[in-house]
């Protein structure tokens, strides 16, 4: 939030399994396989704690991180299918507190599933539908195939399978 108060915003420090060990730090293990986590200082963080972007190459990777109180700001989970990378990226509300203690490993499990809940209401002859598609702890998500965001569409079909209506869904 420093940009709102006019303070200096620093880019997150990139850390991965090949990064030099951090004296006095801990480690974060994420059960996401290939992907990344963005941790930002939490409300009770010590002054000077900076955001970190943790990059994971394989299941079981542990990344050394400066000790402190963080919150998960966003995540990306990458899966390859038929030679193409698919990335599920989540951010927003639902942030998770992450406490990194010196000499300890913190396990952070990210739910890499999509959660869909159809809500519909009838207003006279019109039916309005709301279809939130959420990720880990209610975070908003985007899905990418390669480097292009996938357009999500909603289709309504009758009992015989015929398409009755459809429209693209909007992100956000």
C-alpha cells in the first residue's frame, strides 16, 4: 500500500532453491509443484521486511526466506498438458498469514482447484446469473494457456443438449 501513501514501492526479491541461503531465515515449502508465491509483509511485520517472490520448480522444493510475518498476496500454479503450460494465477481477498521462523520450515498448501458456484435469480421473464470462479481461499483467478489468458464462457443448454444461451464471462 506504499503507493497510496507516497512511499517507495520496491519490487519483490526473487528467491528459489538455487538462491543463496539466508542467515537467520527459515524456509517455505509449498505443495504446488511448479509455480510461484508472492509474500508481502503482514500487518505485524518488522520494519524493513520486504516482499519476496518464491519460485518453485518441483514438488517438495523448499525456498529460504528471511524470517518474519508475511501474507500470501498471489500465487501461480503451472501444469504442462500435451506440451503446453497451463497457469492458474490467483490474487486478492482471502489472503493467508504466513509466519517464517528462523531455522524452521513453514509448509504452505495452496489449493490449486477452481471453485465454481452458480447463483441465479429470476426477475420477471429475465434470469440473471452470477458465476463466481474462485481459487485458494476465495482469491480471484485467471487461467492462462501458454502466455495467453483463456476466455471463459458460460453456456446454457437444454435437456436435449441444444444451446439456449451463452456469453463470455468477465474477469474481475
